[in-house]
């Protein structure tokens, strides 16, 4: 079977389906090729199911804490966990969103081919479906093949050794969980399982956990891990696994065996470059990523690449923004990918949000900066949430007060990420924030308070 179309999208992850939907909305014939469930890593085995598990763990841990020690006048009986029902609820959310994606694609007039797709040249994708082989000829190709977990040679996936994908498929929380890699994926899942009763040990090769974030932002997370009974080993390397346990090389040069029922390896992700025909295309590469320009165009005319395939930051919202842009460019619009900032959120406990530049990064770019930090312990809403370990911080140019970065650590601060990003995208200055009325009592007030502090006009400290 042969299909001629204007656009073929290879990969149905967040960037791929947004590109396809937007193309359909713009009246462009589009075929989406996806071997797995629609939505890709984020919807099926990443962002969405992990946040569901995190929420369930939070609820269980909260009830358990009330049973151990009543607070705020609230006492509770010891809760029980039916993890099979938790998994059913998590999977139902994923299924509902899968159906939503399929509905949106249909509404936009996008034809979806379910099967393994392989590019044979810059215009042709061969798809092996359940009903036979389909050849798709397209004027434009959008590559959205995503990424995959990195496997360590000493700890290949299988048996007790699991990736983040397999960790989300567990049928019960492991009694003892070792996590190799103290980045955001490992810690999000590690904290969730610790709240569900697992004894967690984190092994991180760097000198501290979450090394991609400013050290001040990570300290409240370290304190929370300690409170949950998790052990954190930094400057430590995992050497391999045996029947005696996970062998690690500690910072002092000694070796240690860690007993674990499961070993979760979360040392990063890499672009998925194999299995879809990259070798048949003449694309320029940037290391392990496909090189693209500001419009996500590759070295081949009519071939575009978006999302994790194109490098860091590997974030679903970046991929979706790129996918929408490419569809509009193909439709004839003038677009380029020049975001002022892309928010990075870590759904640990407490949560971390970072948008734009840190003070150190800004100075490295030659800026003279002023900063303002406002602790949650001085915020009324944080006190009513019984969550005061955290802060909001702003970084601005000293000469004109242009905001260069905003970050925060605390409960629920992920929901502030849109406000932080909008401030940078609109070119806000400190005075724009301080002159904006912020609802009281909210965590959002901390942004204004931090801005006042940067200006030397602190109101409540």
C-alpha cells in the first residue's frame, strides 16, 4: 500500500503528536507513524504515570504520618496500601490521555499508522503494521523518535536491574530499593517509593545529588531524604550486582555491598538513533544528537527533527513547542525557536523549579547581577501548608533590573513555573513584578517579595 502525503511524522511522542495535530489544524495532509502507544515516553512511561505514583505516595505517607503522630488536631488510623489498585488508577489516567490524543488526531484529520516505521530516504517511510507493509511518500518528514534510558555495561537491564520504565511497571513497592543516579528521575521515583515503605539507597557519582541544579536548591531535598530514612551516597560509583548485593566504590576508596530487591538505574537518557533508518539519511550530527538550526531544520531539505532527538534539555514541553513551530513553518509561517527560557521542574519533595540563569551563570556571561531570596518560612501560605523548608529567588541585571532567572524550592512550586517563564519571556524587570498585585495568601507572593529584596526594599523581612 502506498500513501502520498504532505507530512509524515515519525514518532508519536509529545512533540510528534503536537506537530501532527497542528499540521492537521492548518489543513496539511499528515500521517503520524507510531510503533507504541500514542503519547510516547512522557505520557505512557514517564511524566504522567510517575506523577500519579508520586501523588499516591504523598497521600499514603500523609495518612501514615498522622497515624504515627497527630498534627493540626488530626489523628488517623494506620493506612493500608493496595498497590494493585494504585497501579490500576495510574494506568487508567494514562489510558484516558491516550484516548484523548487519539481523539485530537482524528479531529485534526491526521491519519495514524500503528507500526514500526523506517526511513529509507528523505522522503520515504516504510511502516510494518499489523495488516501489512505501508509505504508513505511525503514532501516533509518530521523526526520525533525521542529518547531511551542509558544502560550501564556493569548493570544491564533485566531481572533485578530496572530502568525508570520498568520501575513504573512494578506490581509492589520493593522492600529495598537501590537507585544508581541521583538526578531528577531517580529521586522523584526514589522519594515516592520511600513514602510507600521502601528502604531507599541513592548512589550518585557526583559530589552531590541533583548536580544539574544549584546547590542551594537541593539542600531541602537532601533534608527530606534524610527524614524519610533514605541513605544518600555521593562521590560513589556502582561497580556491578551479584547475589550478595550491589557493589559500590565509596568516596573514601572502600568497597561496599548494598542489599537490594531492585536496582533502579537512572543515569540519564540518550536520543533514540537506532532502528528507524538514520543510516539511510544524510544528516549532520552534534555528538549523539541530530543537528538542527533555529527552525529545527536538519541538513536535508524537507527533513526536520524535534524533541529529545535534537539534544538538551530533554523536556516534553520543549518538544511540543518545537513540533508546533515546525508544522507552522511548513504551512508557510515565519517562525524560529528562540525561547527566552525553558522551565525545568523536579517533582521531588520538595519540588524544584529553575527558569533562566542562576547568578553564577549570569556572571559567567558577563552580567553584573543583583539577587533577592525570600524564604518560605516568612510566607503565610507556606506556614498554613506546614511546609516552610524552601525559598524563591530572583536574579536580575544590576544596571536595568532585567530579570535573568527565577528559581524556587518548596511544596507545589511547580505551579509557579508558568509565571516565572512568562516574566522572562516578556522581558520583565524587577519593578514589573513588585508593581503587580499578587494574591494573598499564596506562594506566588514570594516572587514579589524576592524582587523587593533584590531592590533593597524588603517589606516583610
